[in-house]
């Protein structure tokens, strides 16, 4: 009979232990993504403004000799430095894979833009589409960064 009384006590002890473990685990904060980084936020915002200024300028010279790639080479060179700085910064932050991937895609987009511009001047329609696409990329990076601030 004493053996029968121990069996429910053992089960209750196990259940209490499992409950305590569960409470402790759910109370722990698990971070699967990096924290907000103000420098990344500011750098991406500054690059977005610089890029939009470039598109506005390209739109104003579309069809003119000033639209040629050689007249805008400085923008592409400075942008490579800006993007490189952002990529290095986000890569140095632990648990930041999504932002790393986003900045890598942004870097490729700038390379593609430069290649396209080397081929010929961009039309107003191309500029409009490219501006929307770049702003979508910038918005994606900034939305994630701002969401990190809430954590």
C-alpha cells in the first residue's frame, strides 16, 4: 500500500519539476536577432537621401549630354564606400544575418545600377522604377532596424 502512495507522489513531483522548468524557460528572453543600431539606421537613411538626390539629378538631365555615366562616376564611387561601411558595421554585430543579407542585396543593386548606367543614359521611366525599387530596399532595412528598437 505504501508503494501505491509513492507512485502518485513521484508523478506529482515530476509534474512540478516540469512546470518549474517550463516557467523558467518561458521567462528567459531569447534573442534571435540583433539589437537596434543607431549608426546603421543613420547610415542607411543618409544613403537613401543621397541615392534619391542622384535619381532626381538623373531625371533632370535625362536625354542631355550630362546624363552620361562619366558625369556621375563620383556618385558611384562614394556610394561604394558608403555601402561598404554599412556592410562592415552590420557584419560586426552578432545575430544580424538578416540585415547583412539585406545590405548585400543593396550592394548588388548599386552595382547593377552602375552597370546599367555605363551602357547608356537612363530614361525617365527607368529612373522612376529604379527609385521605387531602391526605396523599397531602404525601407525594408530601416523597418527591420526600427523593429529591433522595440525589443
